C-alpha cells in the first residue's frame, strides 16, 4: 500500500504517518510535509521521485501528473485500468491524506492583499482529493485530522476500512472542497464589490456548536458562523456566564442587536420572542435600562436585554431583581459582572463591536419548502429629504425626536407593527397582527395595562407600513396620541390626513416602509 500525504494543517500528521509506516504503508509526500515527516524519522519519498518531474513554478505544480492521478483514479476491479497502469509503469496510491492551503486564514488576516489571497488558492490539493474521493472504493481519502484515529482503528482491527467509512470520508471531501471553493467565490465577490444576487447561490458556514434542540424539543438544530470578519454579530460575542445559548436565545438576541444598532445614544433594548418589548434611551445606561424595564415589566421576564454602553454596577443591581435569559453588553464593570455571575443561569455575553452595523448588501435568507428567498438586509432607516409633514400641524421638536425614536423601533417589530413612544421610551408595542388597527389597539391597550391609563397621552405612534383606512387615526386620537409617523402611499392617505387635521394630530410620511415578516 502507498499513502500520499500533503497537508497544511499538520496536527497529528507525524503520528498517523508513523502508524501507517508500521503497517507497511509506503509514504509519499511533498514540500513542507515531506520535511516535517523526514525530520520526525518517517521514511518518505518525495513526489518528484514518483513523477520523475521536479516541483516547479514556486511549488504551484507538484502533484498534477499522470503518475499521481493515474494511481488514484485507476479502478482496481477493472482489468483494462490495471493493464494501462502496468504499461505506463504507474503504481497505485491507496491512501490520500490532504488538507488545503489556508485560504480562510489568509483572507482573515489584517491587511491581506489580493495577491496573497490568490496565491493561497490550492489547485493540486482539491484535485487530488476529488480524484481519490471519486475512486472511494479503492482509495482511502482523509481531509480532516479528526478522522485519523477512526481510520487507523479499522485498519488495525480489520485490516481494511469499511465501505460505510469510505463513503463517509468521500462525502466529507466534497463538503470540504465545496466550502473551500465557495469561500474563494465569496472573497472575489467582495473584492469586486458586487452587490448583485448571483444566478447560482452557494454559501458556506462553519459549525459553532450542536444544540440540544431547535425552536421545539423535537427539532434538530445547530449554530453556524459565516466565514469572515463578522464584528458586531452574535457569532463574535464571548460568553462570560450561564448555560449554552439555545436556538431561540440566538434568534431573539440577533433581532435585539439589530435594533440596538439603530441607536447611538445610551440605549437598552429588551426583546421577547423576536419582538422588542421595551426600548429606552437616556443620558446614561442605567436610566435607559429603567425606561426599557418600565415599558413592559411583564414581558421582559425571561427575555433578552442588549445595551450599547458598559454595564454598570447600579444597572446590575437593578437587573438582579429580574429573571433574564440573555444579557449582551460591549463591556462589564468588574463588580457588575461578579454580581450578575451569581445568577448561574443568566447568559452573559460580551460583544465589543456591538454598534458595528452589518455590511451593506449582506443577505437576509428565508427558507421555504423547496427553495430559498433571498434579499439584501434592510439597512436603511429613512431618507431625511423624503420626510414630509402632510398635516396642517407640524410636530414639535420633541415630538419629532420621539417620532424618529419610534420609527427606529417599529422597523424591528413584526408586521403588522405599531410602536408607541414618549420621552425616548416605548410605551406600547403591537406586533404581528393581521390588520393594522388591531396592532394599534393592542399597543394602546398594553400601554394602559402595563404602564397606566395616561401612558399614551402625548405619545407618538409609528407604523411600519401605511394606514389603509383612517381607523388607526381614530384609535390614536382616543388614546391621546399627538403625532404619527408612517410611510404613506395608500390610496386612502387623504382620509387619514383629514382625520389627523380634524383632531390636531401631526403626521409625517417617510416614503419608506419596513415590513418584517
């Protein structure tokens, strides 16, 4: 038997080479791998001795040769193949251990040039892997060091490797090479600043962890990370306390973080089941927490809290009174962290780049039965030049401040979505209703129930899409709401405008909607 070994990740390579040598396997190797094996006392033959041709072009051409690929692709059960090998004086290669140039490591380096990235595109490695995997019945192919022990165990115990294991290793190769090529394609797309949606969409992600279950206990789930610098995303967070994040924790926390990124002043977002339940902005983070908590003291129980300033001791002392699932902050005061860590189950995450927005043109993906719908992320809030006061009364400066606050919030409320706000605090949120007036009434009712009958007096209302009828204005007037912000664009806009003028309510159109389904 002969084994060809050529690896960038050299962990465990000397050990498996020695084990194979002890089993009577002849070792062929290349470049740095050959030097490492020889230095460790492994008897190895350089590829150039097999091909009769020296490595050339700075190592770009080493294994691209019939003496290698003939030995990999020949079907041992096919007499004509074996005769051709004999006629050409080519010997079979029975084991391939290859992993690829570190393209991912290269592109993640600070300041990497395109030339460096391109030079780390492996050619010979994927070709050998594919040749060996295609001939899986006759050639063992190992791309992952974690599989070394599995293969050695079968070779030692049975003298061969089972067909099931061979299929497993074959499958792993094509997953690996597919991910590798996808990384290259995505890198080039970014290099070209190409924001178009491609004709064929291929994406690759790395598994971060398996999960106990998905949204429900009967569903299988795992957490995957996009490859690249994803600063400001939950994949970049460091967990400082608590149990492993669940599927729902990650999904809900991601939504809360995306809303938080809309704010620059000290802000706290509380989220439950993918919807904000309380949002507050203030001059300091503890006061922002008090506003977010007071907005809905019921729904925050078992919820997610994210903030864009260091979590202080006074805030931690207040938070200790509430059961929370996840807390995310850019940093923690040392005493605050120690205090919160006394609650063993609360998941504390530190995310230094919490305010870093997603890259323009990033994808938002939704799986549907039999397909995938893809769009770019909703990265815009509004175009200020498009803001248009459409009523006789313009909002006051304070009302406009609250309108823009509410508009940031409603962008992340499930449609049909309504957000009520006053003094940079949400006072009522109506998410995910099948008609807009129900969402409006729900937000108003919740405000009265959770904060008080006067909670909506002097408040403002934001709607993620236009009012189809003037019934939302009627409900707003009855609740004492003084200003409304919405996209406009309904054929019945004039009805809502007239009703606002009748009640002295200011209304602003943004010209941009924010559906979130």
